[in-house]
C-alpha cells in the first residue's frame, strides 16, 4: 500500500512539474505590446484616453510631466487608481532647462519622482527622455547611462512612433497605417513592442486610433501590458 501511494505521489509530482514547464514555455512564447502616452496629465485629453482604455480593457503606461501633475492632480490620481503604470518625463519638459546638463536632467526627474511619492504614494523609476534618448540636445552615452542607472532609473524609448505629436491631424486610420508600416518594415519579429503616443490637447485622433490598434495587434497575437516589468529599452534609433 505504501509503495502504491508512493507511486501515485511521484506521478502527481511529475505531472505537476511537466505542467509547470509547459506554462513557463508558453510564457516565453508570449508577445506583448505596450501602449505609452507622453506629456500628461492634461485636463481634457487624458481623461478621454483613460475612458477609451477602460472601455477596451487595455493597460498602458503614462510618462508624466511634473508641472502638469500640479495642474491636474485628480487626473494623475485616476491614472494610478485605474492601475496604469506611471513613468517620469521631467518636471518642465523644457529642453533648455532639462537638457542643460546630465545633472540638470537627473535633478528634474528626481524631483518628479519625489513629488509622485510624497503626494500620491507612487513609486516611479521608469523614465523617458523628451524627444527620445538620442535627441539633439543631450544625447545619452555610456557616462550618462551609468549616472541614470546609479540613480535607480530605467530608460524607455519606443519601437513604433504613431507620429501623433508631429501630425496630430492624422486620422485614426492613418495612425494605424503608420504603425503597420513601421511594424512590417522593422519589428515584425519582436516579442516586445513599445508604441509611442501622446496625450496633448490636440491628440483627439489618437483616441480614435486606439480600437484600431487594439484589433491590429491582438490579431497578431500580442497581449497588452504596462512597462513595469518590461525589458529596458533605450538608444534604439
């Protein structure tokens, strides 16, 4: 009887182990797309984006600006309360100020991180450079990267640029077409895709594009997630 029970327990353990291995293998094969929104929180557009994300059941990541948090604290609280990820996008978004030096950039984002923690109990270490980490004002290099890492920041650029900052007048269909083109040309093999969007007052068509983008990436087998546990992504241009 003891031997019989021992064999049963062994079989159960083996089955459990095989099942867990299959789960891990399936997780490794998953593909994720990360919708990210820069330049908020704004008073009108950000709540409209949040409404649409809630309707579509999509988690997202918002890279927020300190001066706008002070203007729209309730919108920031809603981003937090609806379980979206929150990242740092400087206090001022002023290129002359935040890119005056490595130390100026770190100071702006450290102040923003402290603001989020002290007023909203948000721990934030994800960071996005205004205009990307290879901007023409203060490009990231190895020295700068080491300083950022020493201050506990994780840097995120993007793969797909919807171009909604440069051309907010583009329709939702045009935004979808832009994303399709970039994906097919450069990123069709990626298991992790970061999509850049904005939440400025003129980005209404970005909201129009969200259901189209959801359908497109879902049909390609991607799941939606926040950048909280995503691989760090920088210097990709």
